[in-house]
C-alpha cells in the first residue's frame, strides 16, 4: 500500500467530516433548543409588525454546514468510485464510511499494523472517557459536550493515521 491508497487516507476524510459536522451541529443544537424551549421568542411583534428574531450565526452554520456536507459526500463518493475502479479486487462498499478503520487487514503485516494502531486508540479512549464524564458533571451548554465527543473522534483518527502512516510506502 502507498500513501495514495484511499484506505490509508480514510482517517483524514473522517477528520474532515467531524469538523464539518461540529460546525453544522452548532446550528442544529440552536434550532432544537429554540424549537423545544423558546419558540415563542422567535416571532416578535413590535410597532404593529411581526418579524423573525433568529441568531444569524446558527442559521449560517446550518446552511454552510449542509453545503459542506453535500460537497464532502460528493467528493467522498467520487473517491470511493475511483478506488473501486483502480482496485477491483479490494472494492469498498457504500457503507465503508460507517466501518471502523481498524479493520484494514489486507495481509498479515497490515493486521499487525492495525492492531498496534488500534491498541493506541483504545488506550486514548481509556484515558479520555473518564475525563469526559467528569466534565459532564459541570453545567455547560450541551453543544460543548458534543464538541468534546467530536474532538475525541478527531484525536482517535489522528492517532490511528499517524501510526499506520509509519508503515506506508512513499
């Protein structure tokens, strides 16, 4: 395998997806909060007229995030199709996005490489999850907790990518 193999680049794609989702989630959390808690404050009647009082940052977050997600999935599907065309023996299914990168076991050497990378990722989770639980005791906005989960997923992919990258041909 070389560094251009899509399965090697997969953690980078996941990092990009989590960053886009974190941005998009801000608007979604705001919208859900308004819908469930303060919906009557959205429509303001003043001087005989009614207008919508929405915070523009969450609206931009939803619109731009949705656009970025669409662009991401278009490029992702092109990348998977190209990989499948170039590697007919190692085709990736449409659900590859939902598979863990730890199952990148092409041969015995890669099985050992992914095992080592997976061990480091699980060690990270063993240390990070108790800290996340402690942080959740504090009365913070729930978006902060969502961001912390995204941060953990990004760090997971960084650890995994850095480990397998050591064994890739240039």
